[in-house]
C-alpha cells in the first residue's frame, strides 16, 4: 500500500481530470459521468465512518470534492440549519483554514506528492518534487493485491472477477476500519495538549482502477482520505498525519493478508512465497500461477529495476559503500518515479480483458490460460496435504509462542529499536506465510504481538520531558530482551550476525528466527507426553524443527542457476546466494542449530515450563537516536 499527499487548492481537480476517468485525461467541458462511461470505470463513491457526518454518500461529485478537499468547507452546510434553503446558507469552514501551498521544481499544482515515510511517519523531501511549505488536504492511499490475484481476475471468467472484486472490497473495508480504530487521532485543547479518537471516523473518496499505466492487469483503489475529522467537542480538526503515515506499512500488511484469505477461501486456493527481489522478504502469491505469467505483467518493475541498479551504482561510487535499507527505499522511490509512463487513453474493462486474454494466449498458450484456475486449485490441494494443521496448535494452525519468537527476531534484526506497529506488521506477514491462505482467527496477530512483547521485548522508551502533551498509544519503544546490553547470554544469539557478513538483512533475520525457535522447541517438555519428554531431555531438534528450517532455507535460495538476465549475465547477488561457500554455510547453520538445541537447559523431572522472564533494562541504557 502506497501513500501520497494531496495539497489543498486545485489538487482535487487532478482526480477529476485523470484518476476519476481511469488515469486518462478528461477533456475540458466533458461532464464527469460521460468521461467515466467512455473510460469504462465506475464512478467514485464516498466511504468511511465520517462521511455521513457531512451528508456524503453514494457517488462522488466534483462540487463535493472542491468544497472538502479544495477549500476545507462543509459540502452541505444546509443540513446544519434545518428548514433553510440551500442558497441562503453561508459557507461553513471545517476547522482551520487551508494555507495556499508554494511549489518548487517541476511539480504540477494538481498532482499528488508521493512520499516514503520513515519509522516515525516523518517524510524527507525527494529530489524531483520539493515543497517549500503548505498544508495537506488529504492522503491518497492505494491498496493493490498481489500480482497473481490481478492475473486471475484479468484472465478469469465473470464469476472469478466477481469473487476477487468482493474479496478486494472486504480487505479495503477492514483496512479502513483498522485505521479508524487504531491509527487515527486528533489533538484538542489549548495548544493541542491532549489527544482523542475522532467522532465517527474518516471521510474517504474511493476510486476503482483495473490496470496500470502500461495497460497491464493491476486491480487497485485510490482512497482519498480527508484530513478533516470531528472532535468530541463538536469542532472539526486535522488528524495526526505523522501517525497515519507511520501505520501505512501495518495497514498494507493487513490488506495483503485479508485479500489473500478471502480469495483463497472463496475460490479454494492457497498461497506460496515468491521472492521477486533477491535478498528481500518474499511476497505471498496464489500458488499455481506460473512465475513467467507474473513477470509478464511486471513491465514497470523491470524498468524500475534497471534505474535502481544504476542509482545504487552511483551511490556506491559517491560514498564508497552500498546503500542501507532506508536509503535503498528512497532510491527505489526515485526510480519508480522516473520509470512512470505518461497518461494513457482509458479503455473499457471488457476491451482490456479481451486484449489481456489474447496476449496471454499468444505468449503462453490457450491451455494454460483456460486452465489457470484449475491449475491453482490443484496446487492448493497439494499444499493443504503438505501443510496440514499441526496438532496442539491454535485453531488456525499457529503456535503463538513460536510465532512470537519469529516476529521478535525478525523485527529486531531489521531494526534495533521498534514499536508495536512494527511487530504487528511482521505478525501479519507471519500469519500469511504460515497459514498459506487459511483464515486467521480474529485478533490472532494481536495475541502474537502481546506474546512477543511480554516474553522477548524490553521497554526502552526515553522519559518524556515535563510539559509535553501526553503520548498516544503505540509510542512505546522496544528492543529485544537478548540485546547485547541487556542479555548475559549474548553468545547464543550471535549466529546470524557472524555466519556470513555478505548475507542480506532478510537472510540474517530468517537464520536468527530458526535458531531461536529451535531453542524454544528443545526446551519444551509436555506433561504426560513420554516421547515428547524424552525428546526434550535429549535436546535434539525435532522433525518439525527440521521441516521448518528446510522451508525457510528454500526462501533463501532466491533464484535458479538456469535463470539469467536477458544479456546472459546472472545477477551478482544470485551468484553469492548459490555459491559453494553459501551452500557450505547452510550446512554449518544446520549443524550449529543442533548444537544450540543440545546446549539448551534441560527441564528437571516434574518441573513445569514457566513463562520466559524478561530481563530488566539497565539504568544507564538509552536507545540510540
């Protein structure tokens, strides 16, 4: 899920000139309904719990957007004065007045400004689009499903299209509800000295698109979220934009989890991990969709990869070392901006589906295209047989204790200090990876996060200076309980850091998670389970440990040696991953996991396993800033 800032003034016109008509270009004087009918896209609609508070429902009109997003006014002030005529009611401003923004460089006044917020929701200005100063009228959130879901929709029959559209709607509704319940706050009082949840919720204008600018299948929505929210005192204020942007990653993880759950449940499918970029986290796709079919739709991704490679080379030449994960994210954003094609002429959905089907048949054959859904269902049956629900786990097949270990280890490896939202995003990725398309029990990700915080995290939040306004929920900063300054048994957790220095951050996170999960499993001694007690006393990794390790090792094998770039040269990182030294390291990692498990403390006879104790933080320890 991406996010962009929408400035006040003429920014709303961009949506009616382009976004509302399928990213085309509506000519001056053409009525909006006529332009949408010609483009074959549905009309925008109002959603969010706050929309009824302003009398907004149904189809989005240009006058409504001009009032709300352009001027910050009530779209229907007459509802505030019952019995008054529409023309006799003065304009009602919602909160403070918008300040006209000032633009620099080549930014168009009506174009939204895409942003990449950091961990705290702060945004650093990009190279191409730099704003001197100015407020934000709205945020454009764009949820999009995995490529395999858009492919099934593009090449499937009408029934498949209806199912995927309904699944997408459910996921978007759940994301908006979660943002309204957890991420949205507004400050009130003298100087904004207290925070509160807004009355109702968000006011959102929603626009549906079927394709990308390259005219390839890409189901997505534009959710234009107004910054105006209603406070408890009856006045309108502006939501905390920094907090909203800080929760975008967790919201995107929720959308991916929910849309895959709905699609798999309604169509009888399953998911599998796929690693489009070596060294980064795998993404979950519908199992059975051939990789070459997914690559067929990744036109812009290939263009962006070329520009990103050049940007990374320039960065190394300038600085003498490779970019960090955060810098690489910014370089990727710039590469995506530079590879963005010009506006296209919109086509109706029926014509797009006809073209997609004809092109896919020409490239891959009619048998694959016509039997794609059945192929995915056969793959799902094989996955369900290979990944049954483990005995003794939660109803959804998830071991909460081991999931908490994996989530804490992964987040800590990626960032030394983190907040609850980081754990929540990783817990949702964990559930999507482990359940393979099965529905997760409601609230299961929160239970995993609570278990991770209670057993493996330490509060290292800096004391709040006196006189500052109270902090909202989720502000607490954590680090792992095995942090070098907090854990006496540091040697047990240095495996992933010391094994191979050239490893990617994701590979280190996976290796750390495997080692810690092996320790947890080895320390278990179920009461009354003779075989389990013997295995625990022997302190050897169980077959389930080995199966988990093997599955995670498969994620580290990022590419097939037979796969090469168009010029016949393999990627440098792929050569590193598949080198003999790399394979030897994997064998050494398996051996050390067994050694770590055998070194785990053996439970005494008749002694019950207690909850993991969290070591207290040292008094002089403060997180690095």
